[in-house]
C-alpha cells in the first residue's frame, strides 16, 4: 500500500483556493441538511502552553475519502498551529496520503469566513476592519477580496508593528488602501465587515462599537475560554455558525456564556436557502465558526488529486 507524503511546501504548491469555493459551499449545505452526520472535535490541554485537537471524520459529498487531523496550538511559536492530516480511502480505509495541515487549515478557514461574510454582509458593504494581523487575518482578507470588491481596510493588532507590516504587505498584494488603526473601536467604527482572528480570552467587540448593519466574522473563539464578541452584541444580532452544538461547547457562544437559543442559523442553511440570513440593511450579523472536519476533506482531496496528476510528493509504505 503506497502512501503519498506531502510537505507544507508541496501543499502550498498544489492547493488552489479559488477552486475550493464551490465544493466548500456544497459541503456546508450538505452538512446542515444532515442532522445525523455531526462533526467531532476532541481537545486536550498539554503540559505547558499548548493544546492538542483532533478533527474527524472529515467527510464531504463527492469526496471518496475521509480525513483525520491532529493539530497542536502554541500561541507563542511561529507557526502557532502545527498539524498533520491523514487522508484515507472511504471504501477500504487505505491511507492515501499524509500531509502537513498548517497551510491547508489556514486557507480552508479563510474561505469559510469569506463565504459567510459574503452571504451575510450587506451587498454594498465594501469597507473592512481586520482585528488580528496574523496568519488567519491575512487569509480572511485575501479570501474576502477574492469574492467581493473592497474599497478600504483598517487593521488593528495588539502589536502595532505587526499591523503596520500587514497594512503595507496586503495593500501591495490586493491594491486596496489599508491603514493601521490605534484601537479596536476606531478600526471597526465605520466598517461594513469586521474580520476577527485573535487569541483573545475576553470580548473586545462591545455594544455600541459597530455601525448599523455591520457584519462580524469571529474565528478566534475556537476553543473553550476564548471570546471576541460580547454576549450583548450577539444577542442583538443574527448569529450564524458552522455547527450549533460546537458554538456552545467551544465557540463564540460558549465563550461568553450563551446557549443554543442564541443560534439563528447554520451557515449551510443560509447558503442553501433554507434560512433567509440577513433580513434588513440595519441588522447586525455575526458568524462564528470553529472549523469542521469536512472542510479538511474538501481541501485535502483537492491537494491529493493534483499531486497525483503532477507527480508531486514522496511515496512510502507504512505497512512495510
């Protein structure tokens, strides 16, 4: 049995973010339509500053394989998230590939956030605030710019130099005016879309900060104890998530003490048209995603297929 081994640089070469969008959209719709197939995330703290999480089984329509992903998070390290993903044939369990999951996870998370922002934000929303100028903030803005035209961006980070570096690099890449902000409040004040991806353990998007009709995508709250958006803001908004139970267990709701009754819809319901999503230009919307294993399956299968066609990667036999 031959297994393809793919490094991070291999995955970066093989992964085409734009090509993933239609399959991810279909997978979100299918996930919300099938109440019997729920995501599993098993998390454990480690001695010291790290945490480990396993996401499985990654199953998606049109993908004849499943994934099991192991991630470790160490906020002080670079990269802060390190992981490996195993891709198995769904019919036999054969281990088709083992690949670095760091870049793959960042891209699929960015695309999911962009799908949510695009479907929930006002159609005319073209001003963006990015809170958290790290890897995921970069991927969120890059993905959003690929699905809608943006006029200007404001970026805030607790490390001002990082915000300045982000502003310079992304303005050059996307040809959009991007300016560092001196506070969260000044960054989000006039934004039609707010993208938050931080390690925060206390809410920083508070009542009165957002413009009427703003949309917030909050992705930092993906483990117990993390929070970016205050409970009062979520209660007053339409809250949409990738998985309702996980939003309470370890996501944006649980981090601020809210329960399942705060869930307005799952993203798949809005994308599939079974929930209307935004109902007025003045309505505030919030998307809180923890990240689901089917997203890994979509991305990993795409990488594997292209790798086989192009002959990239190294083959080995783990059963030898």
